[in-house]
């Protein structure tokens, strides 16, 4: 099992910045990909950004050039630096990790942290 705990959400004005953090614990040795997803009010969960164990990144078009994902493998942390925030970035943000065991992918989620951007 992998436990994920997010922190860093809150209320910010448009144009402001926030940094989300996610602490991973438990059976973390075989974690491969990690990422951030978000679920806006009344909408489905969507990918924001992902990063492989080797550091390759992938971003949703809506956040490119504004958000930066990073991970500290030694300390088992995942981060999301969010700059130039817009009201449409308002959502619950979830940390995700994938662990491979016996060639089977296991997905884990944090409890979510609320990000609210006021106009």
C-alpha cells in the first residue's frame, strides 16, 4: 500500500501562486509515475501534470508554462508549483502514484486539497 498526503491548497487571488506538496509513504520502493489531477466543481477528474521516475514530465495544455511538477525521490515528495493562477484553476487537487508489483499497475490517490482562485 502507498499513502499519499497532500498539503498547500488554499484561497488565492487571480495571478497569484501556490505550491502543492504530496508526501508518499508505505510501499514506495516500486512507485513509477506520479502526478497531479484535479476535479473542478461539477466536472470529472482530469490530469494536470505527471512525472516519471526518470523525471520526464507531461502537462495539460491549460497549465503549460504556468505550472511545474517536480519530485524528490530521495525524500518521497511530489510538488506542483502553480503560478499565474486563474479562476478556472479552482478545483480539488489530488496526488496520484502508480506502483508496479508483479507486472500489475496499482494506482493510489491522496485525499485531495482544495484550491480556490478568486477573480
